[in-house]
């Protein structure tokens, strides 16, 4: 189901004209790296992502993601973009070690 969630996020990103660089899911929360245009309102982008992923989880009846309130947003400079992408891609292994 994690791959399905990734596909949904990439599809949603294209629909709302956001560039999704990386996405990974763990039981507590997703990690994503995305780029936006100045016209995007970040809470609305996150609402779109949460809505798209919740739809699949609800259809499947699985509890892959625990519902969390709020979110954490951090900006990344172009020079650190690749590090952020690597960090997100390593989350599956990072959370498996716990």
C-alpha cells in the first residue's frame, strides 16, 4: 500500500502543479520533499496531500498511517535539496531500526 500512496501523492502533486521530489511513509507520519510556486498556499498543499492519501487508507480499511494533528514544514535551499531527498528516502530503513 505504501507504493500506492506514493503514486497518489505524485498524481496529486501533478494536479496541483507541485513538484514532488521524494515521499516515504512510516507508521507515524509521511516525509515528503516538494517544491512549490510562490502562488501556492502551503496549508492548502498539505490539505490536498492529506486528503488524497486518506482517501486510499479509508478505502482499504487499513491503519497504515496514524492520524496526526498538524504538520512540520521546513524550507530547504537548492544546495541542500539532494540531502533532503536522501533523508526522506532513508526513512524506511531509519524507522525499521527502531
